[in-house]
């Protein structure tokens, strides 16, 4: 029932009105007595998905009826059929040109199939095939193109002769080559996305080498075909390569090339693709330390994503990080709230829903609303399943919050809880060197009775380690450590620590992350 409920609620107002007319246009029955129309209205009127039992009771007068499952199936098919008719005119507004063209191609293909196998041969068949082939070439739908060139080859061979047969076969072989190369490019693209984590030291060189080989293969395919679709995937691979190398200037340059490819080619042009370009551009600007531009690009991405979708919330998240880096904590708090409320919890998934609450807790902390932060952090959260990542960040932020609130006994318990947590976690998932260094600092602080002014020696050594450019210990944006721990601790110490030498006090050395202008600007704010 949930599937049917969500399907009905995705309809626009005009589509809903047209659907009710569609229910009755092929029947003489009273619309009020059509059971599938009654069920559709029940589901549309219900904000939350109703139970099968209650719907069955209203329609059939009993809690269970074998016909109810058939009724649901029939309603589902009616709605899906309706969405493919031109009565559903809103699809021209909602769909990109390429997607609308693909639907029309597939409808014509179905019409050809129907006529070819049920009627006598007629001139219309050849016209339909030619229309499909022309559009398939235009929008680079190579699988559709191959299928219909194959049909045309058979028909032309029988009607016109061998020369036409061979000519169409050459076109079909070219389309097959394009299909193979486009599929390979797409495969490498999604492989890059699925790999997800580009920062793992042990895999970085291996990933770079594989990506370099993939780029060379796709580049050769593009030179052979001059396909905008293959060009699109090629530039995405190049962007991933430069991001992995932390060369964000070149990654940004590739983003701008991608924007032109998406805008200027019908086969590639999609709002969602343009949104992804802006999202990547936002991330590049962030790493370059251009936080205002990063926020602007993230807002541009939101324009092209469907509101309420997971992708829309990801673009909001990108804006959140930029605003947080700009110390606009009230605005970033508003964005975090919007992230939580913009999409249904089921759409976001429990993990992302919990993560967004955690991001909100960070904004409360920076606004010194420690009660609000602790309230969120005290809740049971799905991010606890990510032992070495977000759960670690949540535990450390909880300790920082307890210290700020002077709940020192609770902070002590939480620190030793973190120590035991690391012991358990390290057996299954490697705890990072940075997180272990943070734990050491917290243990030193706890042994000093949380007197920041009395810290020196080993404390300074650990702070220098956390502020160093070393990949294992440097602070990284877009992680669970939104608030750089060493910067917070240095601030609690008055921005000064003692040295080993002459006993004079000086500011701790906080070295920015390697090739990370973002870290440098973030830490300097």
C-alpha cells in the first residue's frame, strides 16, 4: 500500500484531476461506484499511508477480501498507464527534453511492435522506424538505435535488396560500437561514485592508477566517436582524478567544462546533471577556501534538484558546510533544520536523518546553546552504526559539550567511555591516528582536572600533531569533526601553550592541511 500511496502523492494537482477523468472515460459506470476510484481518493486524502484493513473495510465492508489485492494491482496499472498518455501534460514540464524524447521513442517502438505483429504490412511501419532511429541518434540512445536499425535492416533487405541491407548493417555496427564505448564510460563513472571514499591512504595510489587507465580508455572512445555522452563521462572521471589528487583548481576548471557540455548538448542536457555539476563546483570552491562561492554554487544546485529529494538535501548539506565555515552559525542552523524537514525520513534514510541532527548539534554548540546540543547528542542515533566515523565525532562533541557545561564528572565518564569504545572498535575498524591523538589530549586534560591553564609539554606536542599537514592526523572538512578539535582546545587554553625550552608562552603551531586552502582559511577564522 505504501508504494501505491507514494505513487498517487507524486501526482501534480492537474494530473490528479485528469486521472479522475481517465478513470471514467472508457466506462459507463457511475464514477462514485468505481472501487479503484474510491481507493485512489482514500489514498490521496490520507497524508499518511492507511492500513490495508481500513481501506478494505470501507470499500468491501469487511476487513479482508481476496479482491482487494487485485483492486490495488488494477489501480496501480491504471495510474502507470495514465502517466504515459498525453493527458498527463505535466510531464512535459517535469521532465527534461531528453527524457520526454526517450518516452516518445519507446511509445513509438511499442506502437511499431503492435502494428508489425498484429496487422498487415503498411507504409506507416517504415515511417515509425525512421522517426525512432532519427531521435535515437539525436539523443544518443544507442540501445534503442541498435534495436531499430536491426529491424529496419531486416525489412529493407527483404524489400529493397542487399545493398541497402549492407548499408544499414554498417550503421548498426557503428551504433553497437558507440553503445559499447558509452556503456564502458558510464561503468567507470559509476564505479568512481560507488568507491565513495577517496581519502583512504592505502587505496589512494591504486585508485589514481586505475582512474588514469580508465580516463585513457574513455578518451580514446571519445576521439573515435565524438559523442557528447562519452565526453560527459570523460570529464567526470577527470574531475574525480583531480579531486583525488587534491588539485581543486583543475577540478574546478573541469567542472566549468562539464557545465558547457551539459548545457549545449541535447543528449546530455538534464537539470539533475547540471545540479550535480554545481554541487561539485561548490565542493571545489570550498576546498579552495572560497566559502561564499561554495554557498552560492550549492544554492544553484538546489534550483535544479527536485525539492524534497535526497539529492536536494545533499545540496543543502553542501550549503551548510560553506555557511558553517563562514561562521554563519544561525544560518547554518536554519539550513540543517531545512535538511531534516525537506524530505520524508524514509526518503532520507535513518543514517542521513541522524547525521543531519548531528550537524544541527554542531551549530548549537558554536552558538553556545550547549543544552540544545546535548539534547540532540543524547538521543539514540543511527550514525552509531558508523563506528570509526560519525559515532566517534558525536562522542567527542558530547565530551566537548559536557566540558563547556562544567559537567566534569560526566565528561570524565564520557572520556573513559571513548577509550573503551576505541578498544572495541579498533579490533574491527581501524581508529584513525587523529582520533587516537584527540583521545590522548582528553585523557591528559581529565588527569589535569580539566584545568586548561596547567597544560603544557605533551599537550603542545599533540596539538602540533593535530595541526600538521600529515595525512594521518590533519583536520579534514566534510567529516564528522566539523569543529577542529585542536582549535577548540587551543581556544580553551587562551590560544597559548608552553614550550619545552625557555618556559615562555607562545601560540601553538597549527599548520594548515597540505594543499587545502579551505583548511587554512577555516582554521584562521
